[in-house]
């Protein structure tokens, strides 16, 4: 056997594998003997089928199978020995393969096109500077949150006249068509420019409106009019609403009844405690958002700052040939995002290799237990389920043919890599209000 590498550029090369009969024939003979022992052919006792007959019946398919086995192993071993970092997988020369004469050839030559990445460096130091954000709840946002909580846990009433924020139940009829349905028009689904049309309405009042101007969300149109999504998406023209009822949520009072509904019985016992608990809860939710944004910022920073040459033409060809669900249109639209994701994976692998970041089985099991507890109710379920958690985690990690294990393993590994990066780069924390954070995200 002879294997040669022809490097066309730092990121693209071809590998030529030449097989002689002696490279695969011993395997073929062994496989023929196995077939002979197991074959059940009329006129021959089990295990007594002549090898000559096996060769005549199955010889070519056995040769093809064993050559492919030898090729796969030798190619994989060569790539490991040469420390080639592949992008995708080797692409065989299909035109060359189609010309093989499997009946008569004894020696074979196979060419593979490969994409690869040269060694690169990732600078994990305080020279790398990124911003993180801590959201402090300003009075306006806190007041809005408290108003929403009071409305959410308030009482539903049916006033005579509609006001801003009310939902309107009624009969919706297409003026020049057949659509007719009773439904509830939520205030949040009404476009701001059209909201004044729905203020001051009473029972049995009618109002005409252009559906595409009033309700911009196709899903909202679909549910309101009971039509298919495609029809809702393309629906235009005049509709008439005949009011049957007006729904309004009256805000709940800040009292012990509300405190218990929101946080559980006697969890808070005063208005001051309640306001602080709401503030703490909302800031906790924002903290998760800011942490996710920091992770994304780190990813984008290192992808842009780390020089990695990608064999883009090879990668496009490999994606199209190995995934029949990807079209050229998909590839043109999403290739940039795919390359960024690929670069980040390469960077993570490089950091894990250079810094010897490893994941132990116990860490995967602990992560699985944590995920299961979250789904079952968090800390409150931990005490009740403590004797069963090992079995739950084991069953989960073995499910899906081990894919769940690899999924959790990857999450733990990614968390450890990001934790290492955060400890060793320069992160400047900026305190902002909600609007300030939104502006940072939009940048």
C-alpha cells in the first residue's frame, strides 16, 4: 500500500491511496471462509460449501467490501499519524471510482480531496477585552412590572365602554367575503396606529377596519378568524367587528392575598418585602440574559480576533454532497453563519487541548441530575427524589443510543471552556438599565 499527500494550499490537499492485491486479498480469503461456514445452500451441508462456489456467488461483493474496509482504516490511520486537522470528511473522486473494473482489476488507486486547518493560536490573556452588563432595575421599569403583576393576578370585569388595554370579544365578518368567526381581539395584537378605533366601543357597536393594518401577526389572525396559517398570512381587506363583550383586567390590590398568590403563602408579609422580591426576581431573570449575552460576546470576539484559514470552497462542496437537505440557496444564505460556528468549535477544541480541560463522568451525571431537577420543580423536588436521582440520571443518559450523554457532555465541556476564558481575559462590567442593555444587544 502506498499513501501520498499532495498539499495544494495550507487548507486544501488530495490524498492518493494505492492498493496492491496483497493489501486486501488476505482479508478477502478470510471473509470467503466465514461465508462458507455460515452459508446455507441447497445440496451442501452447513459449513461444507466449497470456497470456490462462494467466490463465484459473492466474490465481487466481498472484494468491494474488504477494499472499502482497508481504505477506511488506512485513510483514518494516515490522517492521525500525519496530525491532519480535517474540516468535514475526505471526498472521494467519484469519476475515478466509476471507472473501476471490479471484475478484472487487481490493483486500485483512490483519490480523496480533503479540507484542513493549519495550526493556529488562541490568545487567552488579559489583552482580550470584552464588556459584560449588570442590569439595574430603574423605577419606571419596576413600576411597569408591578402594574403587570397586579393586572395578571387581578379580577376580570366587563365594563360598558372600551378603554386602552381592553380586549374585545365579538363577531368578525369579512366585508367582501365568507369569513365569519366569533373571537377575542387582544389589545396587544392591535397595531399602535390603529388602537384608537377600538377605544370607546360598547356592546352591539360595529367598527370596520383593514385586517392587515390592525393585526400584523399572522398567528394572531389565524386564531382570531379560525383560518389556516397560509390564508391568514396573505389575508387583506375590510372586516367588520360587532362587539359582544368587553374584557378588562382590574389590577389587584397590594395586600397579603396578592403576596401569597405570587410567591406562596407567607413568603413575603409586607408591601416593601413584596416590591423587593419582585425586583430581585426580575433582576435574576435579566442576569440570565446578560450571562447569555456575555457568552455570545466572547464567542464573537474570539471568532473575529483569531486567524483561522478555512477551505471555504471545499467546505461548500462537502456540505452539498453529504447533506441532501441543503440546497444551493440555503448554502448561499447561511454559509457565513456556518463558518462562524465552525471557527468557534475549532477555537473551543484548541483551548481544551492547550489547557488540558477535561470532563469527568461524574460531572456529566451531576449535570444530568441538575437538569432533571429543574424540569421536576427545582430544589423543592430534590428531597423527595433524592433516592431515585441516580436511576433517573442513568436512564436519561443512556437514552437515544447515548446521544443524551454526548449532549450533556458537550454542555459541561463548553461551560468549563467558557469559565476558563472568563477567568483569564479582561471583562469590564457595566451597570445599565433595561434600555441601556437593549441598545448594547442591538449593536
